[in-house]
C-alpha cells in the first residue's frame, strides 16, 4: 500500500502504555487497539518472591502510608541553622547521599565555596577550595539532620531556616530560605552578588520573617498550615516542585498582615515584600520540609517497601526505604532532559542534584504534573505527557492522597507511597521534574527538565529488603 493509500481512509491505531492516549483517541471516534505492553521488570526472581511473600509487607506498607497521609505541617519558627540543627562548627550540609570534596560535582563545589565565603571562613575562592580539599570543612547530608535543601542544598550555620512541625506525629523538619532563580548559591554560583544576597537574607529577611511568624503565635493565633497551602496550590495550577506560583502567592497572603506589623525599618519591610512577591519559587522551601515531615513519620517500619527519600548530590542519586532506616542505596545520577536558558545546551547541564525530589517521594512534583499542565513550558514535553506521567505513577505507588487532589483527574488523590516492589515488577521508574545546574562551578541555573533515578538504586534496595524478609 502506498503512503497516500494509508491516509485515504480512517486510521487504525495500536496504542501501548497508559490508557490516557487510547481513551482520548476513542473519544474522537478513532479505532484503537490496545496492546498490554510494559517495560520488562528487574530483580532476581527469588528476591521478588521473598518480598511478595513476606507476611509483614501488606501491614507494614499500610502503616507507612497511613502515617504519611496523616502527617501535618505547621510553620512554627524561622531561626538560624546553628540554633536548630545539631551541626558542629565548620560543617556544611548538602543535598543527596554522603559525598566528599574529591567526588563533588561542579555546582556542589560552587555552593560549598560560596558558603565558606559567606561564613567568612575563607577570603577567596582559592582559600575556600584549599580548606575543603584538606578536610577542614566537614560535609554531611541534610537528610541526616531532619533537613532538606534544594539543588546543591548547602546549609551553613548562619543561614536562616524554616522550622516546621508535624502536629500529629511530633516530628520536626527544616529548610533554608529560597534565594530565587538564576545565579544563586543552590545552583552553584558564588560571585559577590550571591554572597551579598545571602548576607541580606541573614541580616534582614530572616529576622523579619522570624518576627512575622512568631508574633501571631505569641498572640495566640494558630500556626500557618503549610500542608493546606500545598493542597490548595495543586488546585490552582501548581505541582509543588518546579511550579510554585500559587503556593508562593498564598504564602505571601498568609504572612503579609504580620509582616507589615514587624518592628523594623519600613525599607526592610518593603524589601522583604518585594523579594517574596518577585520569587515564584519562594514556597518550594516550605513544601519540601512538609514532604520531609510526612515521610520521616514512616521511617523504621520492618517489612515496609515504601520509599522515604529520593535525593541527589550532583554525582550520586540515593534512596531510602521505610523498612531499611537510614541506609542509602545509590547509583550514578542521570542528567535531566528538558529546556535550556539562553545559549545553554545539554553539554552545559550537570547530572541531577538536590533534595527537592522529596516532593515526588511524597506524591507531588513530577507525580502530580497533571495538576499543572503549564509546567511543560518550563521543563519540556506536552500536556498529554504531563497527564500520562501522573497516570503512570499510580502504577508505582501504594495509595492516593485525598488531601492532594488533582482537579483534571476528577479530584483523584495524588499517587503516594512509591513501592520498591512495584517499581521492580513494572520496570517503570519514578518521574522527577527538576531545575538544571551548570556543570561548571559558578555557572548557576542553565535550564529545567525531567529525569528519573538510576535503576541501580532500586536493585540494591530490592536485595536489601529481600534479605531482611528472609531473616525475619
């Protein structure tokens, strides 16, 4: 048959994958034949069987999910890291699993250098590099201190932190304040404008926010319900990771009345309001510890196969599970694919970096892309891709979160509770949308895109969980 002949009649379509494509075609009257195909699974059959037959698994996963869904998140304070984190002097926290200076990526190195300059530990880039290379500055993951950090995730003692608590389980979680986009520390930039902004955040933004948060609490008002803001923003076109416009506006609405009453120079108050109003990612650093609180509530449940952490340091990607505690399972971080800023291109992008994948671990971000179809203009892809991604993530998760409803899916709850066993059986990997940092230290942000964890992380977790199942 000629090409012209193929196009002369109604098409007969064969569709493989999630139903969203074939359903849309059928709605237009097309003849669609579905093929039940999916990527091959992975893992030793004996390990898969050991997990599947573990009598603890169903109950343990149910407990893990119930804790995640029940967890709350209240904003209770803003304080310097040295006051709230158990971190020795001359120690810097970073995103992702443990790493040392010799293996650190460009953006992580840049952020570590910038933190040393900001703290006054070094007076030049060269002296900072010397101190870091000599081990004079200790490095430790944010996750080891109930903390999460976007991109490089570097936290130093003088940085002010959002302090959140879970009123249900009593947990606490922390995150630094968001700097905005472009040439910022978390993307590995460390020039004078970056350090100057950090000093302003310490001298003005942090203290003003602290007064605005504490003042109403001291007067008897309830804490700001951050989980509620996250739920609302999903119904306003955000997904909670790379699109936070509505969430940032809602946060400003909650803070503004108290901000204008802070006893500080009017120039400082107006500067803080302008900074928050001009930073569409301001809420990200509140959404991340909200997810951290919920997932920490599900730690240390023997027999559970649910993920509690996905995190990257620019070199390695690491995961943790509810059934294996603080143990990391790592593999080489992949490089995101997406859209680039200005003249930057794929060769400029560093492999995946940041603790912000805690949002996907919780069920928002890339897992809830269907709630934010406009996100594709920032990370790439199409609106059907966004819908299909969320549909596919339901196949990897244990539950739906009714608090995080997705309007376009009939207010279906976000897919929640990534299951190692389901990932291994389907061969599908979690979808993350993320910013892209420049490969070279000091560059800053070069774009945004989509990425997945390396399968190797899940293979390691599968083996460890299977060994624990056999030993139980």
